[in-house]
C-alpha cells in the first residue's frame, strides 16, 4: 500500500497530524456510542439485577469521561499523548466488550428471565465494541489495511449492523404500527441481500477488487444506506414528538441514525479515494 494515500484505512505512513485527527474522530464518535450502550443495557435489566446495573453505570461514567477527554484534546495535541490515550480507551472498549458477552451468555442460558434486551442486540453492541477496539489497535500500530480490503471489510461490518437495526426497529415498534413495521421489514430484507452480496465479493477476493466493481459496490450500498438513514431520521422525529407507538427509547432512535450517517461518511470517503486515486494497490 502506498504511504501517500490518506484514506480512512489505507495509509501506512500515517503522519502524526493525521494520526491525531483520526484517533480523536474515532474516539469522539464511538465513546458516545459505548456510553449509550451502557444506558440501553441498564434499561433492559430487571430491578433485581443490581450488580449488572452497577456495572453498566460504571461503564456509562467511564465512557462519559473518555468522551470529555477526547473533546479536551485537539489536532495539535502531542501524538505520544494520543497514543497513550488510544491504549487506555482500547482497554475500556475491551472491558465493555467482555461485559456485553457476559450479559449475552446470561440471556442465552435463561439466567435473566423477563429482562428486555434481545440477544441479537447484545451481540450487536458487542460487535461494535470489538470494531472500536480493533480500530484503536490499528491506529496505534500504524499499519492500516489496503484500500480494497478495507472497502469490503467495512461494508461487510456495517451492512450487518444496518440489517440488525432494521430488525430491532421492526421488533420494538408497537405491532399495531403495521405500515412502519412493514417498512422496517423491507429494510431488513434489503440489507440482508446487500450483506450477502458483500460476502460474495469478499470470497472472490482479490480478483473481485477491481475499481469498477468496488465503485459499483459502494454506489449500490450508498443508495440503501441513505434511504435507511432517512427512515431512521423520520422515525426518530416521530418518536420524539410522541406520534408513534413503540418501546424505542428516543436516544436509541438517534443512536442508530448516527451510526447510519457514519457509514455513509465512510462510503463517501472510500469512494473519493477509489475514484480520485491514480495508483490503486492491487
Ligand atoms: Fe450502537
Ligand atoms: Fe448499532
């Protein structure tokens, strides 16, 4: 991979300015997400699960602090300091990942009857924590993936996340909201299809990693992500205005909207590098 390429993942020779900027961008986004996961998990526990509630609250405070620290730094902060901060945050992300997997185990062995978090949701938030910790490791090691690999991997990751979101929305809307439940189910099917396509492209690597195929892949995904993002925004507004019946927390509606928006930004960044770059690696 060429060191002069400055894409999201494709720069091996990360300059220190870029390293600081990318690190802070990831941490500001994902620390808030991790903080909110702690809240959602806590809300899903039963009143008697005091130990789990306490653990969730501790993670909430931890990621709130991390978020504040990330906002107190700026692009001029010493890269060494950011490197240490990345390690600390990576440890926190690893710990919340372990906590989420523990909760998943308790649910799947029927130790929390009546609790309100779907197993797939707990698995989903653990995958997001794992993604976050791996990004921090990559940043600190300075060896990021080649652009074509990063394009396929990120899309496989985020398409599944989007497919899950559509399923959660469909199941947390009141069953009497028939039209909206239908829309959510259609998005779920659409993203399942896109995910299978992405996995097919992945299995055809490296032969599938041509600029025209990757470009078309990004364009096709973008159309669906943009429309899911708009649906989430509408749902969020309707929930905030108390216009629809659901058990979706308004913050959860906003949370999944932000994740779709993040995926769109990543697609656009990849697209710019794919079509703008003259020397693409094979
Ligand atoms: Fe999330
Ligand atoms: Fe998510």
